C-alpha cells in the first residue's frame, strides 16, 4: 500500500486499485471487496474486526433518474440503486450523460463525494484452492508479450498469463474468459465467428471413473466429462486434485491434456 495505490494479492493474480482522490487511508486491518458487473465497478473497504464499512465506491456510466438531475442510478451488488446527489448537484449535473463517474456513498446511500478510480487486473493462474471468485470477461486480444496476453475488455485491458492454460492466441482474436471458484475456461474465436476455435479448461484433476479413462471439469455450461486418453503419459505423474488443462478444438474434441505452464 501507498497513498492512492493499493496492491491486492488475490487467488487469481494481482489487482491494483489507484486513485488521485481516495484510497489514502487503507490499512492492513481492513478487507477490500471488489465487484465488476458490465460497465460497473464497486469497491468496498471494511474493517476485518467487525465488518464495519469504511468506504464504498460505485463506478459506472452516469445515468440520471429524471431530467431534474437530482438523483443518479448506479449498480451495486444488491442491484441498481438510486443515489440523491445532494450537495454535489452542480458538480454532477455538469457531467455528460453516460460519462464514467465514481462516487463514494455511505451505508444509507448518501453521496459523500466524487472521485476517480482505476483498476488493473493481472490474471496469473487458476486458483489452487476454491475461492469466492466468479468472473466473466469478453473482449479481444490486443497485444502479445512473452507469456502474457493483453486482453481488451469494455472495462479496460486485463493481463492474462499463459499459466491459465491458454495457447494459440493472436492479436485481433475474440476472447472470452470465465473464472469459477478454482476453474478457468477460455474461448478463442475468430472475429465474427460464434463458435470458438479453441477452448481451454483449467482446473483440478478429477477422474470421472475408477479406471481413470475420463475426466470431469467445470465448463461455462456446467460440469462435463471428457476422455482422458490424450493425456495418459502426463496424467500418470499428476496427483488427483492438482491443476491440469484440457485443450478442445472447434468440434469440442480433446486435442491435448497438460499441466498449466
């Protein structure tokens, strides 16, 4: 931590929050909760001891409740909420409709101030243990460098490591990523194509039968079972529960089973 910047080590990688106007009093005795939903971001800072709210920041496109511009509507983890602008009416009204805005609100939904807030997410790996993470991102590959893919999403560029299992990425390809507890699924598609050219599933090795001929992994459509014959050699040295990656082709056939890089 330093003034205006908070580095958070999460089960999937490093999350950096930064601001010129807030995040200056974050302490190690506090928890930070982070939500992304569509074009909206919510950051809550709470005391670990008793879960008391310290700060709540709501970010998203500015939407006025009425032409009078005395209330705005922003997404929260409990759904959309109407926030009276109160003493900040002139500052809010001067902004263009649907322009990005970040506000701080208290427990009662009172607007306390306007801020700037940015985040940078670096997804380094699939979680080794089940974690309370549910993430879906869709965008396009904007850059490749070393073992990282720069993935442009509606909320900004997300850095994705090859340790998530993804291969064959090319600049311009459409990319969709799901993270569910300790599973990662990634689709790579050619622009304009509805069917994925490749799908990569990374998660703990779970055999579907005692003879070890099939594997069960989470997918965006729920748990599915896949034949294990493509990975006999590598799987013989992998303990059940350790992370593995399945690579599927456009027809959904397993073409490779490997350990994440």
